């Protein structure tokens, strides 16, 4: 059987073959990675926010009632650290100790106090500083009662300098394996434990920093897999390092598969995402009960939730599917328009689908997409025109969507608080395409039956 590293190699080659991703596909995939990464990495360390609360906080700025302020700060700080990683990778800058301290500053946001014990065993408080290497030992007791020793505060600066120098030499080697390099850096960083707090989250951020520098997507260590994660780390502590590399490669394989699906315009949601969506639905109900008037549920917030949930993906799938018929026509045109009670019809950008979200307001009553075809590439059919359409109607208490063409029409109606209809719409878009194909076949048959 091929190893996880071998599978990753094949998937990376496949991903490179479909690059570059278009802007909308990349945004959709990276948003999923960003949400999953923020949620799972913080949840591994004890943050109490659910996935739905994490998504509501990062996408809409909505805080979860009854949850600690510190948990909200950890999520937003972690997200800012990810954004810095993205910027540094895009700029092609090298990893430095300065960047590591900047990431730690973003991660922890502000100094805070934690419980500690004095050398003579008395309880006390200790200040956790940000962006600075530890000033006190942070050894830990294992389950057996033994002490596991990290680098001392005195050793830490030199060991961090050595770690960066080791990384710079390794990454420039001709036969470097990025997965092994990233996994080993993660482990070496953990063994130093250079900061008073946040070392686990920062180790995973730096590991992904290295992977992303080499063109890989980030690895997401999921909360439900924490026992396996800690187990392979403990094996590495015992000198058995290969299981940790295989573990990272296995999780990277999963991220690559998601990115490839996104590049192809396929659904990137996972089976367990259903539970996340239920959690998000719970959060939406809280938002609705506190912010949305019962008699008018259409609002800017409600429409933007629809956009993030599935509208942006629907637009992309519709566009990609409809575009496949370009080869049969001399002229085609794709357009998007938003109906607004106050401004009339607003034409949205067809180059940046995400700008549509910013256009949706309380007064928006509809969003329509139209792919028009004119003149089949055969003289006989010079005057033949066709169009595929999707129209969302935003009513006060619910919304509807009508999928239509000259030979096909179907409509679905939903409450704003119901789960999204992505899984219902994609089959309808496929039926729309099937009807278009059959229409062209009928025209071809007509030509055969009535030759010039």
C-alpha cells in the first residue's frame, strides 16, 4: 500500500495541474480552511466556542452570549495570525524570529495572569507576556507523575536561533521533503516551548506556514482526533518520529483533496460538516431571536448569511456549468443583477462574485443570474437564442429561488432560518444543463430532417 507521503505527492501533482484556482474558488476553499483551522486549533487548547459560534464571530462579528471574553479574543487573535501567515507567504518572505514573535503577539492579543506555584509550593499569580520568550520554566507533569522538561528560559533564545538556522539550511536542500520538514519543525518548536502560553497553537501555525511556502494547503488537526495527535507526539518524545510524519501527511492528504475539489467547482463540504451546520443553525436562531424583528426577517444580516452559506457557491457552480455551452454559440453573455426597493436594478460585478455580498442590503428584494446564448455555430441556426436563469426573490418572511430555461422551470421556497439549499440547487442546475443539451440535440435533429 502507498504511504501517506506517497499519496500526498500524487495529490500535490494533481493540484498543481489545476492551478491557478480562480479567485472565487480560492476564496471559498481558503474560507473553509480558515474557519476549520481557527475552530479546531483553539478547541484543542480548551476554547469553548462551538463551530457555529466561531463562524458567526469571524464572518459576522457576532459574539456568543455566556462564553468567556478570553475565548473570543483567542479566536480573533488566531485568525489575525493566520492572515499574517497568508501575507508573508504571498510576499515570499523568509521565516524569522521576528515573525514568530509577531505571530505570538497576535495570537494572545494582550498580557494576562495565570495561576502558578512558587518554588516552595505556594500558590501565586504569574503574568503571561506576549511576543517575548518565556522568563519562567514551563515544564509539565506527565500522567505518570514524571516531569517532562522543555528548554529553560536561559536556553530558549539560543535554541530558537538554532531552530531558524536549521530550518533555513534544510529548506534550501535540493531533495528537501516539505512535509517532513514542517513536521520536524513543529516537533522541535514544541520541545523548546519558547513562550509562556500559546505554544501548541503557534507550532501548528508555523507548521502550516512552512507547508504553504511550498505550495501546500494548511493541515487541520481536528478536535475529535486530539488523542491520536498527542499519541504520535508522545511517540516522537520517545524517539519514534515516523508516526508523527505519517500523521501530518494523512491530514495533509485530506486538505489536498478538499482543495482539488474546490478547484474543480465541486462541493467541498464534509459529512461531519452537517453537525457544524446544525451548530451554526442554532447560532442563527439566537441571532434571529435577538436581532431580527419577528414580522420582518429580511435584513442585510439575513441576506449576507445566505450569501456565505451557499449563494456564492451557487453563483460559481451556475456560471461554470452554463459556460460549458459556450463552444456551441457565437456569442454568450453572463449577467448578475440585484433588485432593490430603493435603487431599482443594480448590476453587480461579474468579475468578483464576493462584491455581491457587500451590495445586498435591507432593501434588496431579488438577485438574478442570467447566462444568454446567441447564434448557434451553424448557419441553419443563425437566429436561435437561449438563456439559463436563476432568480432569488427575497420576501419579508421567506425567500424563493426559480431555476428556468425555455424548456425547464422549477421553484423552491424557504424560510430565512432553514438550513441552506445548496444540496437542492446543484441537482437543479444539472437539470438545467441537461435541458439545454437536449434542446441543442433537437435543433441538430431538425437540421438533419430538414436539410438545405
